[in-house]
């Protein structure tokens, strides 16, 4: 006897079973459950999560080699539009979002300055390892 035993009592081999079509009622029920979760989540939490995703996008572009300053700038400006444009409305995490915006802006300015200095032929400061 060759092959592996399967829960159906047979042996494995041949083609794997084809996936079944999703039941429309199951799909609808799952969608309704997801909508209920979203409805019960405070909007400031969801908006704050979007701001964090923009922070991460900016970080990814700033840590590329070489940094993509244009793309990072767009993500930072979008984050600022949310955090500063909705000041006073972002709930308990607003301070954290504002701090994150300040940190990513500082990183951008430092990297932009370093890129401009390098393009101008200015050596990096001693002790920076660059």
C-alpha cells in the first residue's frame, strides 16, 4: 500500500480537492460582522491608525538607500494633514501622533540636509561614521 492515509479513509495522491465556491450567505454574514466591528470602533482610533501607516510609509522611504525624499515628504505631509488638521479630535493618542509627526519631520530634515551637503561636496561631520 502506498500513499498517505487521509481523513476520508483513502490515500493521498492525484489531484488535490478543488476549493469550493463560497456560500453567498456566509460571505454576507462575514461582511456584516466586519461592518459591525468597524461601526463599534471609535473613528479617532481608525483615523489615528491611518496616520501611523503614513508615518511608517515615510520611514520606509527615509531608510531606503538612497532615501527617497520626495515620497517621504508626501507621506509626512499627508500625516500632518491628519494630525494637525484634526487637532483636538484624535482622542487619547493625539499626543503620540503629534510626537511621531515631529520625529519623522526631524529625520526628514536631517537626511535632506545630509543629501544636500553630500551633493555640494561637503564632508560629513566627524564622528558620524559617514
